[in-house]
C-alpha cells in the first residue's frame, strides 16, 4: 500500500482510508473488468456466435492501458492473495449476469460451463498460441465451439 501511495503521490494513510485494505483496493481496480452483461446480444440464439467471435478475435480484448482480463484471470489463479478477489469479481460480472440471461434450470452451472469454454479457448488461442487455433479457423471448428456453447444456452430442461 505504501508503494502504491508513493507512486500515486499521496499518503499511504489516505489510500488506507479510502480502500481499507490491499484486497479492497485490488477489488476496486478490477471492478467491471469482466462485465459481460452490457455486451451480450438480446437474442439467446446469438450468444454462442457472439462469445466465440470475441474469443477468437485477432487480438485479445485489452483496454487502452493494455489491461487484459484474460491475463488477469490466469495470473490471479496462481496467487492465493488475488485468486479469491478475482474469482468473486468474475462470478459477479460474468457468470451471474449470463445465468440471469439464460434463465431456466441449472442456469448458474450452464453459465459456468460457457465461461469455461470461453476461458479455455481464449487461453489456448491468445496465451498459449495454439497453432490449431490460429486464424483463420475452419468454419467447422468455429461451428463446433458455437454449438457447444449454444447447447449450454438452450438446455433449459
């Protein structure tokens, strides 16, 4: 906290006063990092195509400062200090809104499965540079992934 305050040009007590702890400061910094709700298409039939398009994009989604939510997920998973905060934020901003949109039976589990597809494919494509997922992908490969995600979307049982 002292180092962050020093680099920000403020007193460490001020940072502690506003954010409480290092974990609370970190949670504030990553707020909205995984916000999917405002980006999801209205039509449920389009969710698979939309998410696959986002994941297989030429460049992983990063903001102007170079922040990449996928890298945050991967790096946080290796750190006990940050994994709980990132997990909570990802669940709150990605899994739960997606589950609400899906509705029906087992919506949370279906949303978590969709998140698993997205994270796994994004990891293989962008972090591990899988030659089998390099662009351009065959239409058949894209259809398989879209179909897997859509199966989770439409399984309302």
